[in-house]
């Protein structure tokens, strides 16, 4: 999954989820805020290493929907 096109597409999805998260204006004491922070950090780190996977992106999406 390290090819450039796949990584670019996954990165674009990750950016879209971040925009959606930002638009929600989640409070710091929200029940799932810590879970979001954790999954976001893992995905963002994977993006910097070009090791994003669809599973990581799905984890971000799932937590985002909980917020």
C-alpha cells in the first residue's frame, strides 16, 4: 500500500475527516475526544511515513461518527 497514488488518496480522505472533525467543534471533555486524538495521531504519523492503510482511515471515520 505504499504506492504514491494510494497514499495520496488515503491522505485526501484523512484530510476530509479532519475538516469534518474541525467543523463539529468538539469540546475538550467530550466522551470520545481522547479516542479521536489517539486514532488521529496514529493516522497522521502513518501519513508522514507513507504507510497509511484503509484500515487506519476506517478507524478515523468510525471514531469521527461517534462524535
